[in-house]
C-alpha cells in the first residue's frame, strides 16, 4: 500500500483500477532531410493535425470546442509558422523545429503571473505534440477503457480527454496539473473527483493497480487494504444517499478583491449538444455562433437550438454574438463565412433564425468587428430587412436588444456615436481590443500579457464614460419627456375642468329655457280653460 498526497481539484471519492495516459517519448530514430522536404513534410503534418482537431471539435462541447479551435488557430498563426520555418531553413528537422516552437510559445505563457493563463501553455504543448507525432510516424491512439477506471497522467492534455467515453472515467489524478488546469476544470464539470500535483512518478507507479482516489482529502491510495476499501465504500454510499454537498462558493456574491460587484455567466457554442443551465447566474453571457457555418447548420436547426437556449435560461438574458464575418486570424470558419455572405454585412439565415427565436425569451445580440457608425447602421438595416421579409411571409418575430462587440480601437472611440444610433449593448472583447490596439494581431498569445496596458485601459475607460454620458443623456431626455407629459396632462386637466364647467352652464341654461317655455304654455292653457266656462277644449 502506498499513499500519495496532492491537491484536491474536484471533490469526491472513488475506488477502481488505474489506467495511464502515456504520451510516450519523442525524438527517437529521426532522419533529417533537406530543408525543402522537411518544410513540405511539416506542411502536410499541419494539414493532418488540423483535420484531426476539426473532427474532435465536432464532438466537443462549449469550452472544449473553443480549446480545439484555439489549437487550429495556433497552427495557422503567422508568427508560429515563421518561427518553425526559419529553424527548418537553418537545417533543423521539422519535428525538432516544432518542439523548439513549443518551448518558446509555451514558455511565454508560463511566464505570465496569472495561474489560469499559465495553464493554457498545455494547449500549446498539446497541439505541438500532435504535429510531432505525425512527423515521427507515431499516430495518437485513442485510449479505449474496457471498464470504469481512474485515469492518471504526468499531465493531461486537452485532447487526451476529448476522445474518451466519459462514462468510463471514475476520476483523474495528475502529477503536475494545477487546480485551474483543463483536467481539473473538466473534472468539476463532469462531477468526478480529481487530485493534482501528486509529484513526479506517481502516475507510472499507480498504473495497473487498484486504488482509492479521495479528492476530499487530496490523496491517492494505491493497493489499499480491505478496511480502507470498506471505509471508502461507506463514504461513497453516504454521499449517494445524502447527495453531494452544495458548493459553498456558489452562494457567495460575485465581488472582486476591492468589493466591486460583477455578474458571472456561462458561455457556449450554438452547436453544443448540451444546453447550459444558468444555475442562478444572471444569464448566458456569450453564445458563439461561427460553428453554425462550420457545421453547415440550417435555419431550422439554428432556430430550434436558440429556442432551447432561451428556454434553459428561464427568463434571464441570453447574449449572442453573430458570426465574425471579418475574421483576420485565419479561423477555420473565416473562408466559409465570406463565401456565404454574398455581399451582405451579416449572415442572413442566422439573423432570420434569431428573429424567429426571439419570441421565446430575452435574446440580446451583438455584432463583432464594427468599425464605425456607418457599419453599425448597415447591420441594423439588414436586421430590419430580415424582419420585414419574415413578417411578409407570415412568420412571427420577437424583439431583440442590439449592440456591438468592442474589439477594435475605432469601435471604442466611436462607442458614444453608435449608442446615439441605437446601440443598446457594448460588449468589450478585451483580448481582441488589446491585440488591435498594440499591433499584436499576428501574435494573440502576446496580447494576454498586455491586457492592463495603459492604452487599453484608457480605451475601456472611454467606453464606460461614453456609456455613462449616454445614460445621463437618456435620463435627462426621459425627465424632459416626463415633464412635458406632466405639463400636458395638467393643461388637459385644466381644459377638461373648463369644458365641464361650460357644459354644466349650458345644461342649466337649457333647463331654464325649457322650464320657462313649459310655464308659458301652461299659462296659455289655463287662460283658455277659464274662457270656456270651465269646459276644457279638445286641445286642452
């Protein structure tokens, strides 16, 4: 029996056999050819790697799909490709050049102060290892679990977990991963226990044995005795009987360290098969929609999916970003999007689906890559055109709050003008805004280190000031309208009182006139009656 202690990443306790994800050893028996052939082999390997990642992304969901799309974008990144190409031109083999680029780009992320950003270096390592495996002729084999098992690894790569049957995964144990690694995040989302930072060599020693993974206490017990297994089974039974303990953090207010309140909302892709639940959040913070084009989703599929999202939101807002029709980062959907726009600014089938689904909830839509007011006006015009077409076809449409993604400096500067033209939302994409502001368009990883650059912060402050000014203007306008309505109501009330008084006076005059006429007629009849010696005439 051996007990290894690490850091709990996702609570729970399980008992089962241990299986290892082995990334193997690279660099054996390599033969370096001339630079032209090495570069050609590298280009082919990239094509194959991107194809594998696209197939994986079709099965991935939410943030998992985003990671795979990020890996595809990295393979198409100009600075990444140039780094590898220069080293190949200097005489290095393609695999060695990719490994060197892996060290450089992953090293940049590892030097970031933020722990979450540091852990994203694993994504760089993952995609580079995929290309190296292809160049070395070592296909990445999918791990087929024949029985529910505890998975161990020196470090989990994102793609290690995407291809697994998650029903067969009891828990995760890692030598090096942290509590904000992809493996830890996935374990928490799956509701399975995970322990990280167990130390070097633990994974190799545990494989093939039966173990207890106690993530409540952060331990991995290899080859436990009967008493320990019985105790663990008792804990598992009690957990199932009473249910999992509620996460105490979930009940706390969302506050920054200085006490500033903020809203925490989940994100997803429109192509995800699972519908995210808000679980008390203020809404669904961002629905990405580029995969609707990448996977060729029809209008009906998009409409159905959007209605599912709105139903899941249970009345809270759902914020959706339309397709990025001006993507300049070689994203896998960029070329396909341009082909389907047919001269339009927006993807027309998507707008039609949004308008039809908006009847089912609070749908809010933002347009990315808006450069100026004219661009904004064109988007709004196309939305109105789609609405008119649907109404002419007899289709019901719902109201949508419209806004724009502030991802370029020009949009930040012109935010106030766009608000004057009807923009009701300003969603700041801080990473893209940093890239375009500081000239880091071809080096997205470098932008992560510059999010608090003074130039970027000044642009964000300007957006907030313009929004506050717009709010003050609207408040003043609303107050003026309220004052005008109050004055009009008072005037109308005064006029109504005068009209009523005049009507009463006219009625009194009419009654008086009728009474006088009646009195005159009565006197005439009385005189006539007297003149006939008491005998009334036929007229009388």
